[in-house]
C-alpha cells in the first residue's frame, strides 16, 4: 500500500425510519439523483473507486444495483446496530489504509473541495480523528460538538441531541457525520464502543470521547457553508435540500449566461447543461442529463427529460420531451409530445398536439397540427398536414413508415405501415395509404365525393308534408 493511503467509507446501511417510506433512505432522490449517488459523485472527484467502500444493509441489493456502475466496493452490515458498528464492519477491508474518510449516505450536498480540505486538515493536525462541523441556522436533531476549549481545534466529545444536558442545548456547532480517522488508532479503540444510549446503538460519535480519553488528538474543522452538510432524515428535509440544490444549479447556469425567470419555480436537475443566452420561462423543468444549447427559448410548463436540444430552438408552452433530440433552429409546440427516439431536424417544426415516437424528421420538415408520427423516417422539406396519422401498430407488431424528401401529405391522411412515400410525392387529404407511393406521384385513396343538387329543398318539403298529414 502507498504511504498515506486514504480509504473512503460511505455509511448507507440504515433504513431511514424517520422517512416512513418503503424505500431505503439513500435511494430517495433529490435534484433527480439518489442521495447516495450525490455523495459518490463528490467522493469520486477526489478518490479512486477501488478505494471507496459503501456499507450496505437495509435493501442492500437495490442500493448496490443503483450505484454498481461507479465501480466502488460494497461491505455488508447485515444488522444495523449503529454508525459505530457500520465502521466496525469495515475493519478487514481498510486494513491497508493509513487513514479512513467516513461519510454519511444521507448528507448529499458535500462538495469535493470540502473533502479535500478535511483530509488536508487531518494530516496537518496529525489527528487520530478529525470531524467536519458546521453551524446551521437550526442545529436541532444533530449531534453537538463539545470543544476542549472555545479557541482550540480540539474536541472533547460529541453529544447526540437526545443526550444533551440542559446547559448543552445552546451549542450551535453540529457534527456533520463526516470524519477522517487514523486507521490503526481507530481500530485499536473501536471495540470500546457501548450501546448504552437512547437507541441502543453503537454510535461512531462516541469515538471522539474514547480517543480523547486515550490521549489521542481529536479535532474539528468547521465548514464555511452549513448547507453542504445538512442531513436528510425526513421527506421535508429532503425537499429542502432538493430546493437548495436546484437553486445552486440555477445560480450556476445564470452565472454562465442563462436567463431563468423566477428560478424558484423551475425544476432543474444537477447534471443539466444550458448554453448562454437561452431563456427559461417560469415553471420549466429540465431533468436527467438534458442538454439545451445557446439562444433557445423554453416557454412555461415544458418538461424536458434526458433530451438534447440544439441552438436557437423555440420550445413553446407545455411540451413534453423525453429522450428526444432537437436540431438547431427547430420549433416545438405548444402542447407537443416528443417521446423516446424522436429526432427533430434543424429548422423543423412540430406544432400543437403533435406526438412523435421513434420518429426522425429531416431538415426544415413540418408537422404543425394534431398528428401522430411513430416509427417513421421523414426526409427534409416535407409538409405533414393536420391530423395525419402513421398507423404503425397492427395489434401485434410495430411497422415502419418511410417518407422521402419534399413530400406533401395532405390533412387527415392515414399512412398504414409498413408503407413508403418516395421523394416529391403527394398524398391527397383524407387518403388511406396502404401501398407504396412512387417518386413524384400523387396518391389518392379516399371515397369519391357525390353531390346531390337540390337535396335539402326536397328533404324539407318531404318533412313538411309528413307534419301536415
Ligand atoms: C448522525 C450522527 C450525528 C450527526 C448526524 C449528521 C451518530 C450516532 N450520529 O446522526 O451526530 O449530527 O449523523 O447527519 O452517528 N447507518 C449505517 N448503519 C447503521 C446506522 C446508520 O450504515 O447501523 C448509516 C445510515 O444509512 C446513514 C448514516 O449512517 O446514511 C447516518 O445514520 P443516521 O441514522 O441518519 O444518523 P443521524 O441520526 O442522522
Ligand atoms: Ca442522518
């Protein structure tokens, strides 16, 4: 092992009783990502995945599956006997490391810079235990820090909320649940932990007093920003963190030249990117790994998820984009629904009440009103009239429709797939198309119109006669 090797542990085995949820706490999402993923994302910016150990217990399989792609190790804590016990479970796995960074899976806003600062402080202080602390507006519920003296970095003990004596209630410095330990010292003393407390658990926090009693150095480093160590124990707390994180994302985007009107009403996930001079109106949602380009205008109530939007795109009100790609200069909506694998070409138009799915629309093509386009490839310069439907489903299988360049499909045409319309062809309005249409041809597939002159007059006369008889 390398000298000064830091191993990292993330405690994620707890149930999260206070959430009153069927799902493990660390799998609850804020800003579009599970709590545990937020912690891992921060950790993996400063550590290699093979040095990271996630302690799992409650719903271990689901938790492992959720973050397996990161390549970290998992350590089982089959019985959740407390945070101290979780660290006891790590003993064999972190033996080779000199120091152990411990984080909580439910403290998701921690920044990589702060982790670095904590590790550096721990080393400079040559401490056995270094605690990251903060002074949030409301310290209630957190373990409190008893400093050895008001001015020294040394800590005498951590006292949990329920164990606070009357004269300790006022202490505003809290334990973040994030620590660095010197590995050999930690495990020399960890078996002194006792579960004689309100929850009958082995508290990791008791290590502060234990190490100090053994004349080991225990110190605290206070964060400059208390928000980043706020914990998420209830749904309400989670939604506060969610709002804080989304506001952070909105601020980052605004600093990059994005206009976000009424940012507090917008829901923007942490990994979303938006180019400068794009305007987001109130109540826009940008979710997942959505990328929006420059000079776009996204109007109110549109929800864009896992989609790529080019530059100079207009998304009018109340559109839903899901796994879709939109080219430069296109315009979408209002009330359009782009479902997965929709690829809207540059300068194309998708208008009101148009639904697309697995549909490719070429450069400058238009489908402006009331249309369903599914399993279809459409070339460039096409016009798809109002009410056109690709009939892609025969009740068992999906079938494709091929449309060439510069094709004109009249209103209310039904295209029964599999079918193709070659370049420069025309389809008459209200046609039902079941056969291929060759290039440059006009296809008509509808009942011929019959006109009966004077029919209304005759009918009225007949009705009149019936009444008077
Ligand atoms: C803990 C600290 C408290 C601190 C707070 C910061 C203890 C005893 N208290 O309290 O001082 O202010 O965090 O947020 O540590 N876990 C396990 N195995 C277990 C129990 C818990 O892996 O047996 C995990 C949980 O999944 C969670 C983390 O450890 O991710 C913290 O546990 P939690 O019960 O939330 O501790 P708090 O009561 O918040
Ligand atoms: Ca907690």
